C-alpha cells in the first residue's frame, strides 16, 4: 500500500520520508522546501517563521534561487505592489466616504444600481438602509443581505 493510500485511510502515524519530498512537491506543485515546511508544521507543530503569511510561503521558497543581482529588482516590484494595494485601499475609503456623504437618494435603489457599487459603498448602503436613511427595492435588499461584514473577512 502506498503512502498516499495510507493517508487516505488515516493509517499514517509518521511523517513522509524525505525521499518522498520531490514526489509530494510535484503533486502539490510547490518547491521541495515548502513540502519540508508543511511536514514540520503538520507533524511537529513548528513553522520556519510564523511572521510570514501563508500565501507568501511558497514565494519565499522560490526566492531562494534568485541571484543577488536580481534582488533590487524584486524589492522594487514588491514595493510597487504594496503601493498599489495601499492606493486601492485609499480609493475604497474615499469611495465609501463619498457614498456616505452623497448617498441620500429619494427613491429606492434597484438591484441594477446596487450591483454597480463597490464593497465599501455596499456596506455604507447596507448601514443606511438599516438606519432608515436609504431604501432599496426587494431584490436589492436581498443582494445587500449577502454583503459580508468587515469582521467576517
């Protein structure tokens, strides 16, 4: 019986042998180092660096193969992406403030109008509807019921 079959039937009491890491890495489409990190986390409860978010772990493993001359380019790219994310967050905040400031509408909003709004605007509208400061038709109200609260994300 293969190791994978044992995993499937909950018959595994020990971590996979290191000789299996290349095969696991290929199957999971991650670097071998990431497989070693996952094994350490699953069976030993340790991580190489708990400060690194999960979505960046495979990137760190890949970056170990980058040449020293290319590091400044990667740092610049990473900074550009961080700046982009910060700008997008700022635009969303302004969008929310503008909607909140000018969002008092006399007639009920339709589903078509509500679907054009971004998440911060949807949250502001949902709050306004709940407080009686805005109204929406029935379909739009059902749509707003599905808008996640910031705490739920």
